[in-house]
C-alpha cells in the first residue's frame, strides 16, 4: 500500500492539507476544532470540497489541489488532465498539466469526447452557394481578359468584394 503524504493546500496553509491519495483534511487548532478528513463531493464528474478561510467559503477541485501540491509544472500550463480519463481518480501519477488544446485532444483520443461535426462542405455542396463551379472558372477567365470587378459583379449579380475574393482565390480556393 502506498504511503500517504500530506502537504499544505496553497492559500490555506495551516488550515487544510491535501494528500497524494486525493484526500483533504482540515487541521485542528487543539482548542475547538479537531483534525478531520473532509468528504469529497462529486460535481460534474469531479471531486471537490468546500474550504473556509476568514469566514469565507470556496469550492475547490481536489484534482487541482493534488496537481498544485505534487505535480511539477515547469511550462506553467493552466489545466490539469486525468491521464486515464477517470475524473475522480486524483493521484499525482494520473494527473498532468496541459493546455486547453492538449486537454481536448486527449479527450478525443481516448474517447471521452465525440466529434459531432461534419466535414465542411465547399463550393456547390455548401447549400449557401449561389454560383456554380463553372461560373467561378468563367469569372476568373473573364478577369484575365480585362473585365474589371465592377462589370463582373453586375454580370453575375454579386458585390465587387465577392468578385475580388473569387479572383484572388480567397473564396472558392479549392478550384
């Protein structure tokens, strides 16, 4: 069995400690309060506890307290990832500091998040298109013959800006 190591909770030194097993304890003051292990509450899949200081209470995520106390963060990354995907398994070996992007990629990779999007439709398949691919090719060809944006816009019932985007391949890039 692993030895339980306790460290002060940052910002609550002398009041609370966090262990490498993900347990939180309130430190007694010998007079009115006894030392006790706090009950973790499960909220949105994550364990949290309520901590009190100077008559103010604050909900704290257990995995974040464990990571701050026991997991090095040399790159100063802001988020914590549960390596095995189990949100309430809060031991240092299961936690790593990540960026939001790294955290999301991990969630997709291990199946915690599903991709619900569809590949982006382009050109005529987009459903919003008012012109055909053959029109795009013709607009570009006519522009090379000397027709300016104004004349092309009137001819195809578009704005000068739309014609400019087509000619300069800022839209319809795939053609």
